[in-house]
C-alpha cells in the first residue's frame, strides 16, 4: 500500500494469525524497514517488496519499535544481508535478562541476531532519511516511536492504534508510562499515524482526534 512515493505500508489484515504491520521508508539513497514481523508470516513482507522490485538484499536498516516476537522474529532473515538492525537498548536488556523459559514462551531467541547499534532519543540519519527517535515506554520498557518529518509520518509500534492502545500485561509493561508516552506523542504533529496493528490514521486532524479519543475512552482502564 503506497502512502507516498517514499512510504509504503504492508498492513497485516488476517484474522487467522497474529502479526504486525510493516513499513518501508524509501529514498534515493536508502531503504529502511520498520518491524519486519513474525518469521512465519514474512512472505507477506517479501511479496510487498517484490511488487516494488525490491528484496531483503535491498534493505539498509531494520528498525524494531520493540522486541515482541510479532515484531522482531523476522530480523533473522537479514542476518546475512547488508542490513543493520537496531532497537532501543532497554528492550535488548529486557530480552537478555529474561529467564530461558520466558524466552521460549514468547518465542524470542536473542542468539539468532544482535543489534548493530542501539536507538537513543534524538535524531537518526540514515543516508538522506532523517528520523526523530522518541523513547516511549509503557507497552514495553524499550519501546520507541519514530517520526519522519519529511513525510509527516509517525510510527508508534504498539503504543497507540486507531481507536486503541497497547496492552501493559506483558513483561515490562507499565500503565503509567504508557499513558505518559501517549500524551507526549499526542503533542507532536503528523499526517500519518502508522501503528503496529490495525488501520492507518490519515490526516493531521484525524491523528490529533485519535489521540484525544484514545485518552478519553481508554485511559481510565489502564
């Protein structure tokens, strides 16, 4: 799904299996993939790339908004490519500190891949793509939100969705942090709200209204 000539969404719409939305950021110099998803469903992303005459070999950077398996498992397919992989250091620390039984339960195997560098709050420049990185804990301690000012796009992972917000009952979840992170991101401007699951929210007013509605509807239950 082309949102702009430089921004594509590979939305997961199946009700039969859990997976996340994946996003491709393109420029004249670089290709960035956000949240490659479950390994078992990666053909969904590969098919989207093929339609753009791309493959995993063309990806320069893989960014994971957090380390839950439905977002991070498919990183394994980039181990032997030129692509670098990154996520927030607090998220990697969470994985490293998990007891083995919990890693197995969540299907997370850190031995299969390791970050080339860690995301920190501030600006990340990848060739001619300039991103803003925000640490937005709550759903997970090292969750991040990405903002691409050039395309007026915000990638929220599982922080906030269209008409919903992220769960806090998984390891490292924190309701107080989640609400604070959502309020903080709601102060920013974006034309595209691109979350880890569900539909895209389009238009500055619609994005702002989504933040308002989520707070009004759901914050009392977190």
